C-alpha cells in the first residue's frame, strides 16, 4: 500500500500539534465531501480547536508552529502559512489511496500557496487546474477547489475528490455506512469496512482492537471546561464484545492499582465502559486544567527531540 507523502504529513502535523478540544463557531466534518466508497475518514475542526481552553493551555499557535517544524524543510513556509489560515482538515482513505482536504475559505490564498509548491501542471479535472507534487522520491497530486487545498496520493484519488466536492459523484452524505453515532467533535475518526479495520487490528498492540470489529468511531471535544473523548466499537459478535469489555475492565483495575504513573490515575478514574447491543463505548471526561497538567508532565518526561 502506498503512503501519503505531503498530504498525510500535513494532516498529521496539524492534528498532533492541535491536541484536543472544541465546540461553537466551528468547521465540522461534512460527509458530503467524502466519496462513498472509502475505508476510513477523519476530520480535525481547527476553527473549534483554536477556541478551546486546552489549545491555549498547551501553547496555542506557537505550539502548532513548533510541531510543524518537523515538516520537510522545502515545504515549511507553505505549511506554516496554511497553519494560520486553515479552518478544517479532512481526510479519506480506501484500500490503496487517500486524500486530504485543507479548508481555508480563501481561494486566492490557496492558489498563491500552490504557486509556491514544487508542482507541475497536469490535465485539469472538471475545469480545476491540477498538478503533481514532487516530494523527495515520491509524487503526489494537488488542486485548488475554491478555498480548499486538495492533496492526493494518486491522480484517481484527486479526480474522485474533485468530483465529490463538486457534487458530481456519490458521497457519504446520508449513507448507512457512516455510523449514526459519529459526532461533530473537534477531532473525529471513523473506520469503515474490513480494509481499514483489518489494518488497525493487524498492527494494534491493544487486545481489544484485535477482536472482531465492524466499525470504529473516535471523537474528541471540549465543553464547559471539560475535555471529552469517546471511542465506540461495533463488534461482530456478543462473544467478542464480552471479551473486549472484560479486557478493558481488567486493564482499568490494574492501572488504578499501579503507582508507576500516578498522574494517570485521575484520567483512569474519569473513564467509563458501557455496552449496548453489539456496541462497546469507552468514554472519558476530564477538566481542562487536569489534562493540561497531565500533558505537561508527559512532555517533561518525554521531551521532543531537537
């Protein structure tokens, strides 16, 4: 399977730098922008993120800029510019390709950014100028769709994205493939179908994720000074659900008795595990100040390499 070069590097940098949080005045996940045949989708609502207490507490824009310094040197000026104008970052992936949408709401700014990238023009897609991006020994594809920068691994992925964004191809809007439980959090991730879930289960160190899953939804948000996070997994059988719940309950009990990481005890105490039908949900809620203290302690224990 090919890997996203610039696209995933940009999305990962924005997501990791941002941390957790968010609510009003947002740019939420829009299923209508995503092709209907995908294995996984995700969205980081940067508008909402910037308005959260946790974002300000962990360093705000300065922390975001510092994290983006890990991007390839030739691309840093462009990515830093995007980090200040970006409103939301979405991505989708299927079996062998994927794409990232960087929504800025500024069509002129996106066109100027593309002009600064190491791009070469290719045939336009539905009237939208399109390009290849040289990134080391890899090649990606990009186009501007209004104020959205679209980055893709393949020309087919770019074309699918442009056609869906233009309303000329089926999307996930109204699709029964998207779990009804998926929320409008600041960060949302949904794994659909066997391709993405198989890859997650194969590489996961967690015994819970190695059990049979139908769908997996993760969302993170902030409200009234509380950071909330939940993961919902639809299991393939009642036996798999019972095993997963037993594993989670056991891990919580062991962690609560351990003195190795006392800073994590408040986080563990805030976690609940519930089941309904074949759906298992792990949810947690923690005051911003406590989570910020935990993040700071983790940062001091594992400083970022310079």
